[in-house]
C-alpha cells in the first residue's frame, strides 16, 4: 500500500502552517503601523491640536495603512530577481498614497517625522535585495532619528517632563517602525527558505529511495530474465535434435521464473519489513511533514508485535488520515493488552484524527475493508468510529498472531 500523497493534497497540507505564519507576520506589521497612527493622534490631542489636523492625520493614517496591505501581499510571493517594483500598478498606487499622506500630515502638523515615516515605511515593504534592504534600513533609521531630534528642538524647545516623555514614545515608535517591519519580513524570508529546504529534502529522499528500489529490481529481474532467455533459446535449438534436453531446459526456465518471483517477493518484504516502532515514527514524521500535528504512544516492547499484520495497517490508516482527515491533528498508539504469553494477550493499535470538514472527503474507499480482512485473517478485529469531529480506528490483534519474525 502506498502512502504517497497526491500532489494537490500534499501541497495544501505543507503550506498550511507557513500560510498561518504569513498572516501572523502581516497582522504584526499592520498592528504596529496602526499603533503609530494612534500614538500620533494621542500626542496631538494632548497638545491641543485643532480638530482638522487630528481628522487629517487619523483618516489619512488609516487610508495609508490600508494601502500598505497590497505591498505586504505582494511581498509574500517575492522573487529575488524581480527587483523592488514587480507590478507597477500594485506598487505605485500605495507609494503615491504614502507620499500624499506624508506631505499632507507633515504640513498640517508641522513635523518632519510625521511626513517622512509613511514613505519610508512603504519603501521598506518593497522587494529589495537583502543587502540593499539592510543599507536602506540603516539610512532610514538615521534619517528618521535626525528628523525626530529636529522636530523636538524646533517644536518643543522648552517642553516640560510630561511632553518630553510623550515625545520619546513618539520617536521610538516612529523611528522603530521600519526596523520592526524589516525584521518581520526577514523572519518570513527565513521561514520560506526553511520550508523550501524541507520540501526539497523530502523530495530528494523520496527520489533516492525510488532509485534504490529501481536499481534492486533491475538487478534482480535483469539477471533472471537474461537466464530465462538463454534457457528458452537453448530449448528452441534442442527441440528438433534432443527433445528430452529441450524439455529439461524448459523446466529450468520455469524454475528460474519461480526464483524470480520469489526474489521479487523477498525484495518487497525487505522494504516492507520495518520494525513497528519505526513504522509508527515514520507515520508521525509523514503526518507532521504534511502540516498535521501528530504524536504517538508506543509500548517499549512494540517490536515484538506482529509486524506483517500491523505494518500495512499503520501505513493504510496513515494514508487515510492524509487523504480524508481534517489535517489538523492525529494521535497514534501501539500498546500490549495483557502480559507476554498470557492467555488472551493482544496488541492494540489505535489512531484518531480530526474529521474532515467536507463530508465527501470521508469516503475511505476499500482501504478499511482491506484492513478488516487482513486483521480478521490474523484472528483480530477492527473497530471504526466516526463522529462530526473525530475519526477513530482501533485494531486488536492476538499476541501470537503470525508475522512476528521480522528482522530487527
């Protein structure tokens, strides 16, 4: 039974966690940006600024924050070779709004810092190369710090302690906004790089495994097929001259076919004969790689469980979780019921996961039927429970079921 996930399902599951992190990043940048606008409004309100200025800064600030969102969304699919302006319309309109807001708010408030922050913040959201982004950030912070100091000395030369404290908060948030934004985007870049490396490593591992299996099958089948071809060719030549010798070659060819079949079966069993603790660990790794939160409980002596029965069951149920489950969480366990060698002792394998939100995805096909037949042949039983929120499979197999001779 294959546990290879269809490409569409695998891509959706692998991207789920990184998508959530992206929205955390966007939310953080937007909240900090809105916070700066409200800090401006609170400070201006304490300075008895006229209502027109407050309305201009407040409404304009919200429009500027909304215009920054397209720049963030465009950054999500950034390309290092595309340059800072990937799409003219989606980039220039937010930049134009930032420039207009900066000019208007700077004029009505009379503060350089208020006028410069919107444009510099919008520039920080563009797709700059990494080296350029760092130099831009350092230059921007030096410039904003200088403008903040100039505003302080020109607007409040004789400010009291309360105003000075508020102005420090004003400067920290204004000067620190681009830095916080660049750090958030840098963290996103790191996460994307790690995710791509994880996907590439998984694909490379699968490719290497396929190549190894293909090489073994080629060597095995190639040898036997060559021998069979020679035996059949010799039988054809001897058919008229020595029928008995030709018949012997046909018998040898049939023996070679049997050996080839047995060799192929042994090769398949060698790849399938994985100790059950490793099977559970592989299942958990596969679920986690697909974006599912998975954990497992395994008995210390689980290697003694009937692997030929439970191994395919573990693989099939894991496949069902990947294909038909909700994809958020799953729990696996393999425990012994009763002591070793006791009458009625059995192994209990259990897997429970969140049910899919789409009822149609709950169609498990013939997988569970195959599990039931396999377990019934070993003298065990399968119990399946489905609710609106969970899907539960419990497999119980006698302790002395066949298939406990797997190499460890």
